[in-house]
C-alpha cells in the first residue's frame, strides 16, 4: 500500500458519517437493553431483543465500513 492509498484509507475511515452510524446503533442498543429490564412482559422482552438485534447490526455495519476502507 503506497502513501496515497493509505491516506485515502484513513480519510475514508475517519468520515463522520461512519461514527454517527455507530453512535445511532449504540443508542438503539441502549434503548433495547433498557426495555429488556424495565418491565416484565413477554411481548416487551421480545420487542427489546429485536431492537437490540437491530442496534447490533447497525453497529457492526459501521465497524465493517471502517475495516473495509483499506480495500478501496
């Protein structure tokens, strides 16, 4: 990897949109976790697990965008 490719990779990995994606995913995970322990109802537990799964997928998407930035 030459210097120009490395600079492009760093610029891509440092895009604010990637970190906003991760932040949104973390907030969604926190909401899902709170709902999981807030009340004791089956439907709320299922909903909280679904929200937590969505947040996890969003976070992983952001992380993989950072990791994949060197493959441009």
